[in-house]
């Protein structure tokens, strides 16, 4: 006698699914795209997710019936079998049915943050309090301590849609990791680097991602993110925050309350510093072909770019190695890095 299955109950999670396991569980659709095989036959390429991770899936039959329904952000009940393909787990689907949002507990499907966001935020505040330059510190404080919307978003935002630090709090984790490295390099190359400018580069380089990405359910690019992008959005924020600081009595160090009528207030954010901060954001992708309108043209910008590049790559490759299912010492082919990676002992230690 076959067991009665409750389609809405989440009993099986992505992380537990092993090769050859039968799959019978609801999932959130992270990606849904139609592709064609070598013979021109259409199939549906899917990525399912729940709070424990993501898994790929393919549908070969009844494509038109599923196309308009099984869309990104939808909940589906799936039956099938898990296979391994090119080192990655994949569900071969035999049955799939759309579920209504009120039939599932959404919290079981959104990724859990692997980091302690409160302690990361406390570290950020510590870095800000250690800044010496009064203008740079005032700007950092206005953005990361006084702006409640930014603080809230920062504790939730991933650093990317799918590449590096792609989980809630991932952006903050990336910012702290970059800033720790910048702190180190400021000492290594002393006295040739301005630590406070480096710090602002670390804090602000990806700040535009708070609005570039939408991450309420499935992370995706927002309308503004698609058309403007996080570098320019970050520069716009800096411009706005400095304007607000200059208008605020006592917003900047040295401005005595009521000492000057607004139009005569002489304490402004020095223009050269403002432009340097903007340059840190605009140049952090390093090369024009990677989306930076300017290449790094001061040492601090060069260091921020290098550290950012290193931190995102380490996180991307570490995650790739961790999730790879190929038996033995080598991963499957990583398409974006065009190579196989060696799997050291920690990969196996963490799976026990
Ligand atoms: Fe970036
Ligand atoms: Fe970054």
C-alpha cells in the first residue's frame, strides 16, 4: 500500500538529499528557464531551494503545461529521483504541482544566514569608531549608524545574486572580511596608505547592492539595479549623505550649532575628499570591462579593488568546492573559472 503524502508538509530538505534518493517534497523555485537539447527538444531547467540550500532539476515532458506556472518565486510540490550530473545533484522530475503561498510555511524555504549578523554589525561599528579623519568618520556614521533603513537592509542583504556570499547577511560578512584585510594592509604598507579612506572603500564599495538587488524571497536584480547598477548607486548615496550632513547643524565636525546662518556655514565636506570616496566606489571592479568607469588611480583604490576581488573569489571557490558532489580529490569543471579544483581534507571533515 502506498503511503499517503501530504504535499504541503516539508519533511525533506535539499541538504539531506543524496544520489539515488527518491524526492517527494515542496520547494521554492529559484530559477526556471526553457532550454533545448542537441536535437532541438525543449526542456525545463530549474533550480529549487529551501532554507538548507539549492538543487538543480530538469523536466523533459509536458513543457508547455509547466512553462507559465513553474516560475521563479513559485512553490511547487515535486516527486522524482536524485541523480548526479557533472558533479552536481539533480532531480529528475516525474511529477510536479503548483502550491499556493498560503499552503506553505515560507520561512522553511528562505536561506538561513550562516553568519552572526549582530556580531558582524558590532565589528563594523568598532571599525567606524576607530576612524581618525573627522569627515570620513562623520560620513561612515551617517550611513552605517544613523540611517535605520540602511542598518536594517545591511543585516538582510546578500552580496550577490548567486556568485559570492549569496545568503542573507552575506554583504555584511563580505564588508567585514574586506575591511579586516584593509586594516592589515594599512599597517603593512604604512605610511603610504590612508587607513580611513581604505575603510570607507571597504564599507561603501558595494553599498549600492542594498538597492541593486531585491532579496525578499528569491534574490534578483531590481529595476534600478538592472539599469543603473551598484557602483553608480553607491556614488549617488555618498552625494546625498554628504549633502544631508552639510545641511545638518553639527552634522560635520567643527560646525557650532547656530554659529552661522545656513547660507554662510563654512564647514563643508572637503571636495577633494568627497571625490576620493566616490573614486573608491567607481574603481573597485578594477577594469573598464568589469564595469568600473574608472580604473584605480590612487593606492587606496588599488588595494580595495585587490582585496575585494580576492575575498569574493575565495568565498565563491570555497562554496563551489563545498557543494561539489564528485567523488575523489577533484571537483567537476567550474565553468566560470575554467578549471577543476582540488578538494582538501576539510571538505570531507565538514560532511561527517
Ligand atoms: Fe562590486
Ligand atoms: Fe565587493
